[in-house]
């Protein structure tokens, strides 16, 4: 039995809605086919964006979308992606399969996608192979409302009004694909580039410095020491892996347990990076942005190498729920998180195959957890049995909870055991409870997922919740992710 106690009358800070952010890179079939098919496609689209995918994504309530990379960002020259499509430059996507990138999806198309999705854009600029001038001009092109060469160019390309851009990343993984730099060197470059990331009119940028890869505390320390006053956010990338058998679908309990243990490790990472940030930024002004996270399995056999196409199962769903609970609980410092990636790449909520589309188990987790966006974090005391497999031991039940603006208390929970259900009681202190309802996502097997042939067999069902005064009781099935809403 797991026992939870929640002080519903002691709300804490707001959980930034951007913890439920997404990431779309020019990689494999994420942008092309997954999101954008062009106006002349047989696949139904609005201004080139697939209608089925956009409609599904709207229900997931994406707050912010990061683009154009990833590693691609530090090879991207934005001027190649504007103007008449027939004259846009074709280039090689050097990191991802060496395919031809025809630049038919560029700045204007990205803003159109964000408009359709109703989300904020997060643009990642190029430090690795770009110039300060190129970055400055991109920001001017997007946001300047006045007489200037870039504002004129934008108007010539059919857009008079500037767009609003808040989130702007100055480089990506500059310790790796973005230039293999050392932290001191990147910190200096960050200071230089970010100086010319200007605020035009009332557009105010939230400037984001490239942060560490998992485990690199030195990078965080140097960046905070040398460049903290110049940044609003610092990123962290954390992917979860299996060491030996890395198949997305053909795995047993050993790989289930190993993968969840690796994912749970992000909590220690966040705590340690936060401690360093607290030293240099005690006011908690700078956000820690986990702008790439998720499960990284082997590519699906028979697919193009470098496209990072993987199937998605109940294991990925539990991994997502576990990670999002951790982000919620550490949302004082963690201000954004972007699962990688939106469609057809890594731990994607949506997969497509030509005109077919399917929502993955991960999609449903993000959709169920959307209740936490902009809600106030509630502290939950959790007594849970362990889930043990071999030498791996993890808390069996993972929880986070929040208070929504309309007074509802929402709990999201995962049962990490693939074999055993768990009864949960939850005492809600300081709230007169009138009704409670739940939804749960589970499946008959650890590796069950949704596919194009059989359709969506893994999707949320109703979870019976009983109420006894202010105590709720329910049972989490084995390998499940749930949301319980109390009014
Ligand atoms: O998400 C795939 C890649 O992973 C990104 O391009 C890069 O930033 C990271 O290494």
C-alpha cells in the first residue's frame, strides 16, 4: 500500500507551463512528413502543416516549441530558409542521415506552425558555424518593427508585422556537435553573441545559454561563474539509455528496470545543477531548462540510419510520467523541459507513416499531465513500497500534485512495477472534497504500444476512485500512469 498526504491548503510556487514543452528538429521525418507536407500534398494540410497531426497536438496543449535543432541548429543559416521556395538553397543535413534539406520549412513556416498549435516559439540560434551578425540579423528579421534592412526583407517576403519571440537559444550542445568547445571558451562566446541578441521595441528576449550534458557539473559552474548576468536560462540535456539491449520494443524486465533507473537519475542531476546555480544565482532568476530529454533507443530496424526513428511503448509512457513528476517537484528552478522530439524522432508523442498517424503512449501521458500547467505545486508526502528487480531498487509509486486555478487538486502517479498493482490512499488536508475522478494508462505488456495497423490500443481509461471523507483510495494497475482530479 502506498500512502500519500497532501497539504492542499499550502500551495507553493507556480509550475511553469513550459515544463510540458516540445522540440522539433530538422531530423529524419520530424519536420518533413511529420509536421510539414507542403501545400500541394495529398495529405490534408493547412498552409502545408498536416491537419491530423496539428489537431492531435492541439489537444496535448503544447506551451512552447523549440526549433530548428538540436545539432542542426549549429549548421543552420536562416537566410537559406526564407523567400520564394523554388530559390531556397538546398543543403546537406550533415548530422542526420546526410539527406538533402531543401529549406522549404523555414522561419515563416515555423511561426505558422506555432500559430496553428497555439504555442510560443523557442528559436535556437547558431553559434557553432554562424556569426554574431547572422544571429543579430535573424532577431532583427523576426522582431523589429521599423525601418531596417531586415524588417524590409521580411516585408518583401510577405510579412509586414514582426513576430514576437521570447525564448532564444545561443547555440546548442556547444560541448559536442555545436563546436566541441571548452566551457570557458563557450562562456566568452556566449557573452559576445548574446550582447547582440537585442530587444527590439517591446519584444523582450529570454536569452538561453547552452548548458551541460548529463553529469557535467564543471560546465554548469563555469557558465554560471562567467556568464550568469547575461543569461535568463541555462539548458540541460538528459537522455535515458539501456547499455546493452537498446531495442525500443524487444526487451524484458531487466531493460525495463534499467531504463527507469537511468531516467530516475535526472532527479539527482537536477538537484546538483540547481545547487551550483543557487550559489551564483541565489535569487533564482535563471531557469534550468531541460530542453532535450527522453528515452533514446536503437533505431527501428529497416529505417534510415540517422533518422532516430523509434517505436514507443508503455515503458516510454512510465518514463515520461516519472520524469514529468520530477520536473514538477523541482519546478522552483526547472522552468522548461522539452521532450525529444515532437514527431517520428526519439520519444515522440506522434508517429506517422505516409498519410497514417498514431498517438503513442507518451502522447497520452503528456495530455493527462497538462493539468499541471501553471498550477501551484503542492507538497506530497509519499510512503511507497519499492520496486525491485535484481540489483535495481526504485520507489514503486512516483507522484506529483498541484492546485489548479479553479480549485481542483490534481495528482499524477506512476506505478513502476511491470507486474504488480498497488493500492493507494491519499489524505487531502485542508480541502473539502466533493468528488474525485481518475484516468489511467496501462497495457497488457511492457512493450505494448500503438501502431498503424492495430490502431490505438494503449490509451487512457477511467480509474475508479473511492472517497471516504477527505481520504481517496484507488488502485494503480501494474505499469501504469494515472491522473486523479479532486474537486
Ligand atoms: O535530439 C537529437 C539530438 O540529440 C540533438 O540534435 C542534439 O542536441 C542531441 O545530441
